[in-house]
């Protein structure tokens, strides 16, 4: 019976990549998060808040009532 070949775990280098036994380089999760996800979301968040506010104006006007709309 042939012995099963021992699998080597991927090795992480100082560059933030894992190297597979066949030499293939893969991103680490922390590398993806730190380089792929924008950290400053204030521009996006303010845009979404403004968009929601503008879309909500008709509903807010209806909620105020007839006398307030006349004013």
C-alpha cells in the first residue's frame, strides 16, 4: 500500500501573501481587507443620507397634513 503524500500548509510571506506548495500566490484575508475595502465611507454615507432625504420629501409632506401643506 502506497503512503499518502503529506500535504504542506500554505506559507505566509512578509508581503501578505500565502504561497501554496505549487508556488501559487494567494491574498491573505487581512491583505484583502486592508487594501480592498475603503476605510473612509463618509462620502458614500452622506450621499446615501441625502438621497434618502430627497426621496422621502413627498411622504413627509403627506404626513404633516393638509393645513401644514397650505402654509
